[in-house]
C-alpha cells in the first residue's frame, strides 16, 4: 500500500526542481511549463496535486504550450521585434571578392 499524499510535498518539489531552490522561481517554472492551475502555499511554494502533476507530465491534460497552429506556419513576430529594437539591429554586410570564394 502506498502512503503518498494527494499533494506533492515540498521535498518532492525541491527534488524535481533541482537546482532551483527559491519558491518564486519554482512557481514561475511550473506556470511557464504547462501547469496552468498552480496555487501558491502560504510559504510561496507551489501547491500541486499528484494527479495533476502526473497528468501534465504524461500529456494527459493539454497544456498552454500546445499550439493549435501547425509548426510549419509558426513565424517570428517581426513587427514586435521592430517595435522593441527599432533600427538598432542593422544588417551587416561582409564584402568579399570572387577570389575569396575559391
């Protein structure tokens, strides 16, 4: 008979998340990696049920990382890049002669 609790213990979370040790970093990692229903314990550590963890890690529940677009249609957001960096990132051309190509 298993004596596992329905929730992951803090020791189990720290073991899973090694080398992360800060509760905010651990909570942020879970939220960024598909655990959308993560609650926070009073001490800041994530509160995750064992069944939810198993379902996400075995792809039983679709996460927010799964895309509805086919991978071939995913493109960078060039408009956001231009807005963020403006003209600071200019293309650099390298001049070479035809003798350099031989």
